C-alpha cells in the first residue's frame, strides 16, 4: 500500500516563495507520473504541474514561469518550488502519483494535502 505525504505548506506574503515536497512510502511498486494539484476555497481541484518518470514537465498557464516541478525517483519524491506567489495561489495543494504494481492496473494515489496561504 502506498502512502503519499506532503510537506512544506504555510503562510507567505505575496511575492514570496515556498517549496513543497511529497514522498511516496511503501514497497512493491514503481511510481509513474507525479503531479501537484490545488483546490481553492469554493473551487474545483485543478492541476498545477505534472512530471513523468522520465522528467517531462507540464504546467498550468497560471503558474508557468513561477513554479518548478521536479522529482527524485530514487526517493520517490516530487517537489514543487513556488516563486512570486500571488494571493490567488492560495489553496490546498495535493500530490498525486500513478502507482504501478506488478499484476495490477495502474492506480492513482493522493496525499492528504497541505495548505498554502498567500497574503496580500
């Protein structure tokens, strides 16, 4: 069974930066695509950035140029570096990973989320 645990959220002023981390723990699996999603109060969850196991990255238009996603496959960890934060970046940030287990179909696993609050 895979567990995803995020860290690094918090309160920051507009223009500031934060770094989120998410580590998958467990055994007997390989982590495929990983990504960060966010959900603002009263809004639907949206994709922020994704990265394949091979390192191909994609970003939402709203964060391109300000956020950087990266991963360490040896540590089953994905990072999100956020710069020039804006109040509209406020929300719960969730990590998602595609989990590949031999003999089973790929499954999406989600973390519980961390709160990022950007004050104006």
